[in-house]
């Protein structure tokens, strides 16, 4: 019952206005009981009160993911909005947000959520209008700024880490079904064959790292060609799902560059499927991979392709890269072994065109 003790202590600190101390207690309660809904809610409410909006929405979403009924019985209608949105009831989510905004017109979080609702409906002008309102209220709010960049064609070097973290934390439970079933994503299931065709002399790689491993879709096949397999992902929820597979020797939560720099291990094979599409300027990734690989280690990754030189932030909030840009980044550090054009996944009725590269460290 220690989780309840910390939750009660957190509420006492909150009543005294000691919100940072309250957060520590709620986090302790959750560490003891990860699906403790009330503590997740209290944590989200406290972050919201402190203006820590990314953290707040992540906690609110966890509440609804763990127990959807909590949204129906609780008086915080932000939970109701999340429940409606996650169930495809976007007009209902918008109606609820309108009522919330009427009562709290200075809450940037509400306008950011409204922007997301309109994006999902394809109403871009309304989405832009609401993201701009969120930024007017909270100029340093990184997520609506990123969404505005993508919708208005303003290419940034990379998205805010909180955007990527929130995106995949939300996506973790339905990731496999959505990506493989709905979007017909097949790269994780063909990558082993692609690697083996270009490295026939190696039956197994001594150390492999799955960069942006997600729920571990690539893990089973990579395990078959690796004596030691590690994975890294920025989403804690994704890593939790990957752990359930029991196929990785090591799993790390965090940014790829930061994790590789702190772990300081050398690897023989680096695999990054659908990772660079969430990074614009990939220079730091190429540098850190080169620093922590052996001579002749392989670096295998996929991109979304664009014809124009450089890279672009798309309206999908993903990035596309040109072949010439990738080759320039690799120059001096890696030698191209093979590349091939692929259909990455479906978007609506259309296929997204991509490319897989296999580089060898020089």
C-alpha cells in the first residue's frame, strides 16, 4: 500500500502549494504501481498547474489509456477530450474543448489540443489558427511551434523531443496493429534478408543496436543475426512493450545521440528503421554512430525520399531527405554498400516512397 501513501503525501504537498514536492511523491507512487490511475491524474493536474504542458498531457493520456472509464466519472473534461479523440470521436472532442476554452481562455494546452483535432480532420486553416493561439499564450510551447512549421512549410532542424516522446508514448499500445495492419509497414520483416545479402561472410554480428526500436518489431529477426542485441527508444512506453518480447539484452530509454554517448559501447551493426524521418539534420546521428562503431561496422537505415537537395519538414510532421544529402553526410566516414528504393507504408490510399541504405564504416 506504499503507492497510496505517496499519493496521499503528494496531495498534502499540493494543498500546501509545494507542487514540486507533490510531483516527486506522485512519481514515487507510480514507480511502485505503474498503472496507478489516480497518481497519474494527480501528476498531470500538477504539471498542468505549473504550466508544464507536455508533461501534463502525457500524464492525462496515460490515465485514459489505463482506465478509459476514469474519464467518464472524473470532472476534468480534458480527460473526456482525450477519450473522444482516441476513439475517433473528434467532433465531440472539439465541442468539449470549446466549452473548456470558454471557461479557461488563457490555457495554451487547450488550443494545442484543438489544433490537433483539426489536423486529424484535415482542416488545416483551423489547425493553424489554434496553434497560433497556443503560441500567443505560451511563446515557448515547442509542440504547436513544430506543428505550425510542418503545416506552413517552415523546415526546422529537428522536432522537439517532447513531440516525438508524446507521439510514440501515445502510439505504443496500438503501434503494431496500426503500422503493420493498417499502414502495411513491412521493413522490420525484410531487413534481416537485406542485411544478410550484403554481409554474407558474417553469420552473426557480435553487437547490434536497434536505434528507435519501438515495440521491437525488428527485434525478432535482428536477434537471429546478433549475438548481443540492444535497443534504444525515446518513448518509455515503447520500451516497456519491447521488454515484453524478452529478446533484447539491453534496452535504453532516451535520445539516440545521448544514449550512445553515455553507454559508450562499440557496435558492429546499427539499424535505424523509420528513425531519420523524425530528424531533419542528421549530422549528429552520423557522427555518433561513427564514433561508436568498429571499422567495417554496418549502418542500415531508411528515409522518406525527396528529389530536391537537402531535407524538408512535411505536412505529416515527418522529414524527407534527398539522396545527395545522405551521401554528403556519409562522406569521409562511411562507404555505401547498397541502397534500394522501397515502399515504406501507406498514407491514405497512397504509398510513401522511401529508401534503405547500407553503409560500411571506413
